[in-house]
C-alpha cells in the first residue's frame, strides 16, 4: 500500500523500496535500476499497464493549458512521452526541456523524440530534480511522470520546481498512488507476483521491477503528497484519481 514515509530525505537512511539504505547511496541505486531497464522501458510500460499508461499521460497532457509559444519542463522525463505531447502544444515558437538524472534514459528520450519527428523546439538536459539548473520563473508548466517516487529528497525537488515555474504556472505530477479498497488484493498480487516475473522474462531483471513495485508502496498517498506540495509552496493543490486510484494526477500552482 502507498503510505506516508519520511518524504524529505533528511535522515541518514532512506527507503529504497522496502530496504533502508544510506541517503547518499539512493541516487546511485536508482541510477543502476534505470541503467538496467532503459532499453526495455517502453515495452515494459506497455506490458505492465496493458497500454493504459498512454491514457494516463494523455489525461495529463489535456491539463497542461499550454499554448503556442509556451515554455514547458518535463522532469524525470525518461523516454519522452509527455515531452512529445507538450512539444506539439507549444509549437515551433515554444520550448520544451526534457530533463532526467539518468543518461541512458535521456538518450532514449532523445531517440524517441527524433523518431516521432520532434526537433527544433526541445532540448535535453541531464539534471537532478532536487537542484534544477534553470532560471527562476522560466516555465509555464512542469510535468513529472512516474519520477517523483525515485527522488531522494522530494521536498527539495518540489521547491526546485516551484522556483523555476512562472507566477501562475502549474506543476502536474503523474504517479502511482493508493487504490480503492476493492482493488487492493488484486493489485498486490499483480505487483509482487506478475510484475517481477515480467521484468525477468522481458528485461532480464526481476530485482529492478521488484524495487519499482516496492517504491510505489512506500510513496506518499494522495492526501500526503498534496500536503507535501503545499508545504513546498504550491497553492491550489488538488488531485484526480485515475483507474480507481492506482494512479493519481496532482496539480499545484505558483502564485
């Protein structure tokens, strides 16, 4: 189940799935996970969600409010699904930045966008979400899809994102969350039985997908994440459950 662990990453140890690891080691461990799965990431997303992740991302894109000429940032953007959609929304006169802390994922994202015919209005930046290397008040919209739970210091990342948003800009967080009670037994069986098996068969890496399942359970639930966003300085925070709360989209504004 998604819970309410210490979200700030301020202690000597921190959750890495169900393990406790030195806080300083989490970035290296997360990097190793995504180095391992990068080449099969899109295939595994389709298998794991039966393709529904594309509908979840489509919903996020419908909420960006971006217009031609807009400025957008896709944090922990991975293989670039959200970046592709936002690049189309802002057009040739706008700009989208796809950032990720993992070089292998960023390279796959670049390839994905080029294959989709997206060029000219997107840049790719290797960056830690906790210390985004961008000017204050730059972006109209920031997205982070299935990335926040892998960040060591979530409060630092949220504060970094609110800093680089323009006044009136918004953050959209797409993340796994706490499903409604009737779904819990089936969801647990899938997460800890089928998901690692898929990881072993398709990506030859059961351990990484076991970590991903565990990281979902350790991530703050809907209300806890909403409060964390408020504490970081976001206003007008609210969330929308998708697929019975298996995922949620959180929205917050900078005023």
